[in-house]
């Protein structure tokens, strides 16, 4: 049996009562890891750079191993940029290459740059028209019930590439699950943590392209956009993102 351990923390009351999102986390672990993972989540929610949480919810839920799907890790690459303008230009080019139209890319940036407060989840946009497809408002769609299959091997993988930080760890797992989703063609993301200015474009073709700067220093506004192929069953997609248990596997050494 595996256990989905999920955390969400807010300030000014629970999210559903209008509290401001502070932090969230998603793991899928063995029974003996639950205590350690919960303690780490609690510490993280209480000492977050976005502010101090006064509402913290941690859910532990059993997941049958037979329901778990395995998906491959994406290949990381990094583009170093000096400023936000260059970062956005790099992201735009990558999204174009991934098959997102200029109109939908513009819509994606408008949605993220127009946020006055960070969301808990992601926005789903049509990759052709840029129209918003989910009806979740400020809550968005939260990708959940996923983890890396072999945490020790993944830590080593990241360390050997100079990528050993929790942001990359979590984002690469999330993006791998999302790119394996029915109808998702690409993702645009940057962090809502004020001290973390990097972001990425992920594409269905299998890459996770980091961009070193997608927002100004000190900004607490970040978010995620999933670009979705026209004709996709959005209800089914949301159900996959939120509920399908997924373990992300590393490609074999040398491949
Ligand atoms: N599902 C959907 N959306 C999410 C989730 C989730 N599980 N977690 C976060 N988001 C959305 C939400 O709107 C947040 O405000 C936003 O993404 C940013 O979340 O160096 O740390 O956890 O390789 O702050 C990119 C790493 C890090 C770049 C991104 O996002 C790199 C990051 P954060
Ligand atoms: Mg954050």
C-alpha cells in the first residue's frame, strides 16, 4: 500500500474561507515514511518565505498500488537569462516549439502576470485559442497524488547536475505527471516564493526546460498554466491531474 500525503497551508483562515495560499506539497510514500514526510511538511508550512500560515491541512490517504501509473521523468535543460524580458522571450519560443499558438502564449502570460494573489492550483488554457478551460477560479486545478519512484536515485540524479533543490525536485515530478496527461501539450510555470525567480517550460515531447529568471526578485506572484489540445475531455483531464496516482521513473543511466 502507498499513502498520498498532501499539505496545504494558508494565512487568514482556510483557503475555502478566503485565506491566502502559503504553501502546498504532494507525496506518495510507503507507510514507514508517513511520519517523516508529515513532519517535514509541517515545518515547511510554518517557516515559509511567503508568510506564516495560520491554517495547515495535512491529509493522509491510502492508495492501492495496483492503481499507480508509472510515467517517465522529463529531461532537464537550462537557459540562463539576465532579466525577466529575456526569460519571457525564451519561454515564448519554447512554447511555440511545443505547438502552442502565439495567441494562447499571450493569454498564458496575461493570466499569470494578471494575478494579484497566487493560486493554489493551475490554470488550464486551450493551446490554440488561449481560452480558459477549467472553471475553478482562484483555486485552480491542483496536481496531486504523485511522487518520484526512487527518491535516493533522483536526489543523486539532481545533485550530479547541480540541480539539488526542493523546487526542482517537486517541479520535475509535477511536470512529468502533467506531460503524461491526456491532451496536455505544454506547461509554463514560475514559483510564487519571493526568493525563487526561476521557472520552466515543459513539453509533451519530454523536456523540462528551466529558465533562470521569469519574475522580478522579491515577487510573491507565481503560477502554472497547462496548455491543452483542442478537443480534449477537460473533465477527464482534471480527474487525471487531481486523482490518478503516479510514480515518476528515471530513465536508465546513459539514455
Ligand atoms: N498543482 C497545480 N498547481 C500548482 C501545484 C500543484 N500541485 N503546486 C503549485 N502550483 C501552482 C500554484 O499556482 C503556485 O502558486 C505556483 O504553481 C507556484 O508553485 O529551477 O516552486 O510550488 O527548475 O512555488 C520551478 C522550478 C519551481 C524551476 C516552481 O512552484 C527550476 C515552484 P511553487
Ligand atoms: Mg511556492
